[in-house]
């Protein structure tokens, strides 16, 4: 049930979850299935179940809209023409699961390598089982199968919460894209849900096949349990502080949570645990802001990683149906009416086809050897050799030569907008390339002692060892030119608009600096690592030390046990120690299930 801020403060909770986002709301819902415990959720956003969220073809329209999006902005990025880059995060109940592109999958090899970083119990077998527990998959339609949709039932969960299937509508560029990638030596992957995501494939989406609407943590999890008296959700409220008491073992125990709403401050007690699906702190920073230091955790807010994205556009030959058509008010209205009436047509779907490839697939061997040689010299620097994150530098270096690890995502969007289009009836497409394992490492930190002030976000875009991020993006763009000029897709391409294949490396690098943006997959700022490696939470998601007053909402800092505390956990993408070469949604739902299992097992052990 949902209550007022005042009523929430009078409740008696076993668990309080700060942040009702992808993982937080899912976890709360799972915990509430135990009728003997009471669960409270504090979410800063409001519940919104409108077409901006639910209609697949409206994906992207809520991004940048302050009613749905926190609209975070990075500090100026020196290596990206000093631009401030938007970081989109969902400001609604359900968090970024209400805004994302709905891909549902996870990679096996990277999860297994988490154990090399000193993390136990988070290998592929464990996380795969959790991901399947979250999933309620339906087989694809005949039409979707004709577009290479995943139909391997054993790789999916059938009885979980998040409804998944392949889209029912496909643009006419999809099959030419498959043909071109096959011609370039990229195999068609018939089941990306297997854990092997290399190749070109049609993705399984978090979509309800009965209604062709988005399935996200609010309608997939919370709505199943919202009528239970033991789960209480407060929306439109900003959690500001976790209140602790010192235990006899000198660890800290969370006893209450403070929150703001409507200009008033409230406090609600907690009996068992506080779970943060939203953020924690570095002692030096806290001293400068005159924030009391509860636990000395220098890794908090550090290790920020993302998937940097660069896009390029082309004009098509002939007649095609693309989302350019939605620029026509008449067509857009007809499409919406069709969708509302029959749940079919362009708005029932979105981008559907993705390519994930290793370094060797898009960088020529001699160039690859040169790039790796430059990187290896940089890795010898004392600040790397003596870094607390030395192990993940070693893991990420090994991944560069592993053909089972995706280093690049290529996505084809059936639209493109550019100035000076000579043919007003022309249709277009966009190719976007995303680095899956960028080497830049940034931070997210509080800027004041007020939780209401936005944090400083510095992803250190393109600031990487040996300049490797720039070198990989440059080669990725050259590879994208090859895609746009080859085979079936090349035959449909009238002109590559911007950038041009004739440009020099310097011109292309300038374009990258001007165009690179966030792939909206930020992770790492409360890393699950040993404390000696600047970890913030252990493998049971417990926080080991000090809470930063301000934090980046939703997936940036969600949910595991924090070092130095007895009952504080973090559970969201902030605990990922190193990035995954994929869209993180499935792993985040898996995290909710695994966190619930850890918490419930711990409770049984105490009884």
C-alpha cells in the first residue's frame, strides 16, 4: 500500500529500502512475500503508469523529461570538448526500469571473472539462476522467429516476475542488417540468453506479450504484493540520512532513516536492516563538507564506469517504414490509435537487433597489437601497479584478447535527424557504437551537506590509460562505416551523412569528442570488492564503512552489505566491481533475487 509521509513515520518496519528503483522495488516485493516481516520503501519519484513508460515505441521520450528523469549532468569533460554530458536516471517508482530499452540478458564469462577480484558466490551459475527466477518468458511469435528471435526455452525462466518475449513488429532494415553482419563474419546468435552474447541477435525484451506493454519493477513486482499490509511504499520523499548507534563490537547498527517531504523532516525506525538502492561516502570529502564520518570507506563514490556511445547517421534509398515517419503528426496519431486499438504496429516495438563483438572482430590485427602495446606500457606505471584496483586492471586487460568477451555493442536505430536534409521524404538510420569495457574511471560525490543538492558526476570520459578508449572508438567508427557500405544494408544506403568515411583520423577523433555521450549504464560507485581493494560492500552486500550524505539516485548505488556496519546493505548497479558487456537490466533483477536470498538465509541462521 502507499501512504503519506506522516503515516509512514508511524509505521513499524523490519526492513527499510531507500530507493524504489529496478532492484530496490523488486527486492522489497520479494521480502514482503514473508508475511511475518514488514517492509518499507522510500522513493523520491512518483508512480507513473502512462504511455510514455508503457508503450514500447515511445522509448526515449521520457528521457530528459524532469517528470520522469533526474536529468543528472556531468561536470565539464576536458577530453570531450569540455561538454557537460547528460546522465539519465529514472525519477519514478520503478526507477530506470521504466525508461530503459528493455533488453533482458547477461554475459557468462564476465560474471565468472568477478571471482578473480576476490568476490565469492557471484559466478555465472549463481547469477544465472537468479536471473531466471526473475523472468517469466513467453516464446516468440512465428514472425519474431523469422527475425531470429531467441526460442531456446532452457535458457529462460518461465515462472518469475518480469514478463519477457521478443517484439512482434520489425522494421524492414532488420534482415538486411543481419545479412550484412553475417557477410562481415559476425555469426547470428540464436540464443543470447545462453550467457554467450557474441554475434548479432534479436533481443528478448521486458515486455508483456499479452498487452505489448513494458514490464518493469512496478507492475512486475510491486503490483503483485501491493495489497499486502506488510509492504508500505512512500513516494515523492527524499531519504536524507541513516541514523546509527555504536554496537559493542564497534560496528555501526542502523536504527532509523530520516527523510524529507513537503518541506518537513521525518524519521522512521527500523528493526532489522536498511537497504540502500541509492548511495554512500569518502572520508576526505565528508570532512570538507562538515559531514560526520561514520565509517572510513574511501572507495565510496569512486570506480564510476559507463558505456560511452558515439552515433553516426545515413540516408536510405527507396521506400522504408522507419521512426522518421512519426515526425508526421498524422502518421504518429494513426500509429497511436492502431496501438491503442490492437496493440500492433510501429509503437508495439522499438529497436530490436543488437551486435556484440570482441576486439578482434572490429580492429585489424596490426592495429590491435599497436593499441595493446601502448596500453601495456601505461599499465606499468606505478599508480597502476600500486592501485587498490590492480586486480581489475589485470582482468580487464585479459578480456581484450578473449574472443568470448564483447568489447563493442553496435545498434541500428531506424531513424536519424540532421540539418540540411535535401530530400524531405528521405528515410534514415543511425548506427551507434558503445564501448562495453571503457578504461576511464570516474566518481560520483556529494557537493554539499544537503541531500537535495545534485551530486558531482565525473565519468572521466575518454580519459583512459594509453588513450585506449579513444583508439577503440575510432576503430569502432571505421568498422561502422564498413557496415554501412557492405552487403544488403550497404545496398540500401544512399549516403553516410555524418561523419564521413573520407575524414582523417584527426577529424574522426574530433567528431568523437563532440558526440560521445553516456550509454546510460553507470555502475561501480559502491563496489563489491575486498576492503583492501577499495571495496564498499562485501559479497553479502553489506556496507563496510561510511555513508556519503548525497548520492546518485537509482542504479548508481543500490544494495549490498556495507563494510563496518551490521545491518546496512547496498543493492544496485553501484555494487558491480567491473562493467559487464551487456545491458544490465537482467543482472539487476538477478541481484534483487540474490540479495533476498542472502537476507532470508541470514535471518534463518539467527533464529
